[in-house]
C-alpha cells in the first residue's frame, strides 16, 4: 500500500493504437486487501473523450475518480470515463477501486456506444384509429400590394458600435405609397436588432465591435411590409478600449443537461459599443486555481462536458474585444452537474414517527451514489428562537435518515449537506418546523420510563403488529422486577422495538408513587449491571433506562458502577465500626475477669488483716529472691511446701 509512483504494483505499457486510434498506459499504483488505486494515461488527451475501462469477470466498484467523471455500465464490471478539461500532472486520470481481487488489471479502450436495439415487431394497429390531425395552415403570403424589394443597399459608414447603410427607394404598388423602411441587423448567436427609418438611410446602433452582421431592408406601406432586400454583410470596427468587468455572472440554465458530467450555463448578452464586449471567455474552478474552460463565446448559453460529478464548479466571465480584456466577473454560485443544484439547496421533507423519532428524506442523484450526508436539527426555545444547529445521530442512507433518539415537543427545524462533494460547503434551506408526537398522559402516581434494548425486535421487523410484542415485554419486565403485570402498562415502541415506553403503576388508588419508583429503580439497576435477559421475540437484552417527565424530557435512570461502589464502601465502613466496637467490649470484659482471678489468689500482708494485698514484686526482685531461696535451708523436722506438694527433708 506504500508503493511509489516510480515503482508501481503493476503496469501495462502503452501499446499500439486500437481501431479508434487510441492507446493507453495503465498503472496499478497501490493495492491493499479490499481495494486498489489506478492511473490511466492516454496517448492524446482530448477533453470530453470517453474511455472504456473493463475489468472482465473481476467484481470491481469505483469509489472515486480524479480528472474524469465515471459512469458504470449496468450488468457488467465496466466503466466509462469522460475526460475532463485538464489532465493531471502525470498526463492522465486516476481512480480508486474496491474489490476482493488483489490489483486487477483492466482492459482500456476508447468507448464506442453500442448500436441501438433491433426494432421490435410492430404492434397491431388499434381497432378504431383516430384520424390524423389536419395540417397547420401555411404562412400568410406576402401581400401583392406591399412595396417591392429594396435595391441598392450599401454601407455608408461603420464604427465599433454602429453601421450606417443607405439604399434606393422601394417601388410603391397600386396607389399604396411607401411610408417607411425596416432595417434589420443579425449576427450569429445573437438577437436581431431592428431599426425604423423614414428615408433611405439610417444608422443602426447597439452593435458589437468587430462582429459580422447581415443587414436587410424592407419597405413599408399601408398594405404591409414588402419583400426583404438581398442581405448585406458588414463587419463593425474593432473596439477602441478594453471592456469593463462584466456585472452579471454565469448561472445554471433552466434547460441544463441531465448528463452526469455536463451542465448548461446561461450567460448575459454581449454589451455593445466601442468599449463593449466582442466575445466572452469562461473561467472555471473546483476547489483551487481558476483555469480557462471555453473561449470565444458569443451566444447566451454554453454547454460544458467532461466535468467531475463529485465536485462543485464555480465560474467567472471575462469580456474580450480587440483592445483587450476585462477583469474577471464575480464568481457564480457552486454548481453541480445533471441539474442537481436545486435539490442540494431544497429543504428536506421531515415527518415525526413517534414521541422521539423523525424520518428525514431528500432528493439524490444516481450520478453521486457514493455521497455521504450530514443531517442537522435546531430546537425552538421558550422565547421562540431556534438554538444552535446540532448533528443528528444515525447513519444516513442515500436520501433517508431515521432519527430514533430525538424528542422535540416544542418543534425542530432540519437541514442537510453532502460531505464528499468537493468544493461544496453550503447547507440546504431549513425545513418547516416539525414537532414529535405527544404521549398520552400518565396515570396519577405512575412512573413513566423508557427502556433501551440492545437490538431491534425480530418480530416487529417482520410484522407491524405490536400486540404480541407488548405482551412479551410486559411479561419479561414483570419476571425481572417481581412486579405483577397489573402494575405495568405498555405505552409506545419505536425503531422496531429498539426503544419501549412503559408505565409503573402505583399499588392502590391513593396514587402513592414510592413503590412505583422503587420498581423503576430496580429495573434500572438490573439493566445497568448486566443486560436484562429478554426472550428472542423482544430482543437480545435491555441495556439502559430513562425516566420520562411530564414535559417529555428523558432523564437517565440507571445505577452507575460508581454509585454501586460507593454504596458497598459505606456498608463496609459501617460493618467495620460495629465489629471494632464489639472487639473493644470483649477485650475489656476479658481484662476485668483476669483482674478478678488475681485478686482471689493474692497472699496476705503481714500488717494487714485478711483481704489486704501485698505489693507485687518486680520481675528482677522475684528472680533474685528465687535464686537465694534454692536450695532451701535445712532444719530438723522442717516441712517445705513446693509446687503444691509436701516433702520431708532429713537433716544431715
């Protein structure tokens, strides 16, 4: 995938020209597991020329083309590329393909349109065909009493903006005198200019400099216009000064082409006079520098071919005459091929499908099937103004987006914009304000919740009947929370059962909400700590819960892991305090009992009476006294008490 241009993955060198005189060099620059990048260099670059790229049996799709527009051939793996106005720096065009085959090498030739299909056998005529419509009447013939054709038309003077002509008087007929003349000047690609004259000479003004005109003269009488004279071709003089900057810009023509690589522009009229316009030069830009796309334009419209369908195009005009050229005009709006400009700026169609879902639809073009779209919405606040635009959640398909998590009871606006259209940064006009559906009012003391499931319901995807789905979801929630089915009510489902709205009802008519809240909290705890198990009819499990307020807002009602950890920590601390207090009490009681036992076995004090205690000697004193007292001193007939026994010691 990191192959450089001078070391391609594979290359097909330019061979001999085919029957159309075309030859191409094909290079596979890059190849990866699911696609490749290719470059085609023709022997000669002709803007608008069509090139056939055929991959044969290899299943290949074209994601993007550079320097040419691409049109797939239906029922095959072949594509037709229309060369743009300019080739790239390598003298050709490139494209990216998607395929499971590693770097397929296509066959490239000039494209020849297939022959038209053979005519079908004629269908039998209808039993009673209508008679054909009568032909339109022929044009009204020239009056025989109108003046005869004017003779001797010649040029008297010319300038860069006018022509003066003169002629011989026309011959009157049948007593209808000639009362005037009509002089007509026409140029190629322009509107004719007519001038009335009372005599046999007139100056026709408002002409374009250095332009060839055809001039005819007709006599006029009470019987009508006579026959025109023989045309006189006259060219105006060159312009004396460079024209000013055009004050009109190119615009998309109402009769623009439906081609994927072409469009038609409407242009302003050439300005007459010595400092007027002789021709127009058209400049174009996609997303960078301006370049000349067409020169020598004298008509009010121009058709362009070979444009990139995945790019927007801007245009400027430069007026030209013999004295020089003007500065470029202002840029036109960004325009796209196949007359799709109006659909890009047109507001989308939006409708609410539930209390928290909308369907947004807009027009698309088959020429741009790979476009990605973004959909935005704006809420209306309490003051009636719409807040900032926010990106809508979801994955839009071409021309459609189902939004499943947007509650907008106060009303929302929507707009769209394509993402992969080069040079286009304009949003569509906003839609009309749309409000989400209102839910029925919850019973007194009830707690309304919204349960989010991991996947949509298979049953609802197959059939829109919600009766079995609602019974299943109520049974599963009742089994999980321990609540009776009488205390549960099904309110709404959306997104094929992906979201379910339920009511937890109070146990009695007094509307006590505490037990209903307890059930809702229990359901939130179960859905947070692990997916709530549900039957296959409903979905794969519940993963979230939200509390719905009376105003329609959703508040997450889940027990987070942090909350569970804090609760467990509080319980552990409380249990530690209780156990510590019990240990201190037991230790104190043990010390008290030990003191009582020592008091019962203590020796009597010589000075005190019974019950008086003698001070306990220190350990060192006891040890020294013990050493001095053993062995005991012998005496006749003395008894010693030792270790609880009586021993007799004989005298030596």
